[in-house]
C-alpha cells in the first residue's frame, strides 16, 4: 500500500463504497469464514476489484484497534471538492453548508459525516490547519457517510465564510447559551451552520461573521452537547424545515 491509499474498515463502510464509488477501491481483504463474503466477491468481480482472503490472526493484526468486522478495503485517498465548486452547488442541490471551526477529534468528524450523510443535502467545509482531516478513523466512524457529504478544505475559514455570505447565504452560529432557540428558528434558506471546537466553541474572529446565533434548548443548563451531537440535532431541524417548505422531498 502506498501513500495515496487508505484502509476502509468494516462491513457498512465497504458496502457503501461499493455502492457509490467502486472505482476508488484498490483491493478488498476478506477474513476466512466471514459471513456474507459472497456478496463482496460478487460485487468485486462486477467492478474488477481484486480480493484477498486473509487469516483471522492477520486481520486482527492489520486492523489493530479498529473493528474490521472481517473485512476491509484499500481505497484511494479522500477526494476533497474545491470550495468554489461547492459554493456553486448550494442552490441547485439544495445544500446546507456546515463550517467546522477547529474541530480536531476524528471521531467527532466521523460522527458528523455519518449524520449529515443520513439526512442528505449537506456539505462540510474544514480549515487546513488546526483541524482534523479525513483519516482512516474518520472513515470508520462515518460508516459510509463520506460518500454522501462533499468536503472542501480551505486555507482561511473566515474568508470562505465571507465568500459564502457574498452569495446571500445566511450564517448561523451554534452557541451553548444566549442564542435564539433552535426550536423557534425559522431558517432562511440557503443557510450555513458554523460549529466550534469541542473545548472552546467558535473563535472570536469566526463569531464576528455570524448573522444569528442559535442555542439548542436544554433542561440541564450546566451540561452541553459535544459538536457531533449538536450537529445531529441542528441537521434534523434544518432537514425538517426543508421538507416542510418543500425544498426537498
């Protein structure tokens, strides 16, 4: 395996990759005795993908702490989308942009990708520094969600937000307290959501670009959601309103 490849561990991630982007798969490795192996052999043959059977001990050694579930694939590195191209797709594809400000936990990024992939019509924008990128851990947690959520990497998050605002995209910031209640918010589409880091929230330089802050109503004020949980709740409400306003089916 060379530097341009990644490993995709688990049944669901490999299944979704076969369904959406089989040409990105270099090789599939299947543990001897793996239940459901027939499906993967069939799909691999359909797309002319090499399959390598491996012993359970070797699978465990390769996967280490990852839950490989008896299968993994070697795939091309994640293919990020150009930010300008992404911006042009917002209106025609009814997308909601989600800007992540210094989110550094790969498990959170993976969980966000999985959530946004389930809801559909979302895209991510992440900075190139002080932020996690798409790694093998992210792909494992995303469980295939990365196939449905385009991601753009930008060198300057504030400038990217400003550029989106020039396209009349409303910027909504997620804050722990003091914002408009999410349940009272009537989103003016197209809209973008800015989510801050797990520890510090939005940086001041980013918070200044927000048009309106929202807060998820909570009974226990001393508690807070992590960024992945907050993304799930906000994405649900945005999707609900999109459906209600007949922007999507």
